[in-house]
């Protein structure tokens, strides 16, 4: 989990033998490590440790994907907000199930509404205008993960999925008022929940917290002091 954390690069650089390359491949702050691995693998004539499927969802990896189009996973690329130009050039390769989650793809989705997957669109923070016009198609559990949908959730509290809401960074005020409904594993991954987690350290899932970039916000924090020595 730490390998996907963009705030943990200093730890990963000091502990390369512990890197999980599958998760590192999605880390936008790890491009220099991924480029170095590709170069080393080529020089040593060995398979790369890169997971190209995961790399296809990495918004910082577009240049690597453009150089290696045969390795692209078009499903993961379809949800990559930095890949719209590649998707527009290759419309036959678009996976609409995944594109429905892509906040940079609204213009494509608006033109192809018959191809929208509404369960995934319900998580898309840029799609609120489409969801408001088609509320009968909303997947409310998945909408609970959408940081732009708080006003809809507040109007329909009985439809909230509290487990999923616990990971929503825009929902902290709702979670603070309903702490008995919090899923603490999901909250451990919520970058806006550090204050709540610091007040309830016994409820933290430390392995999940390892992927939370806000857990490294300052070296004085109790969470940071525990996490920097955490070994999964």
C-alpha cells in the first residue's frame, strides 16, 4: 500500500527492496523510479517489474504509454484523465465502462449517453449535471464516494452507503456527526480524515493508512511518527 502513496517516495527510495511494483506503477510521483526500472531491465536484458495494466491508469505515465502502445491496458487507460488525446485518437479502443469514471471525459460521455455506465458515472465528480438530470439512474451507494455529490446525499440521507462515504474527502462533516456509522478501514484511506484518525488511533488500519498521502503531512503528527516506522 505504501508503494502507491505519492507522499511516501522518500521511504520507497530508501527501501527499494520492499517496493510493491504493481502498486508503484499507479503512483504518479514514482515516474523516476519506474523509468529507472525500465532502463535497467533493458540494459540487463530481463523482464521489467512494471505492471503495464496499472501504469495505464497513471496520469503521469502518458509518455511511457505513448512509447509502448502495445503494453496499454485500454480499460485502465479509459479512466485515466491524462489520456483523453490517446482515447480520442483510438475511439475503437475506448472502454465505456471505465470512461464513465473519467472526469476529463465528460464531453465524450455527453455525446454518447447511450454508452454511459451509470454506476460508474455516479462516482464521477465532473458528472453531477448529468446525474442531477437522471436521478433515477443514480447508483446511490457509489454516489456516496463522489466528492461533488454531497448536496445530493444530504437531501437523501437514507440512501447513503456509510462504508463508502467513509472514504469520501468531502464528507467529513457528515462523518463527524455520525461517527457510529463510520467504517474505520475506509476512513484510514481518507486524506481529509487525519484529525478524526488522530483522535481515534486505536481504530486506524495502519496498512490502509500507508496509502494515505495526508498521513505524511508533517513530521510532528502522531500518525506520521507511527507510520514512518510501519512495516507491513
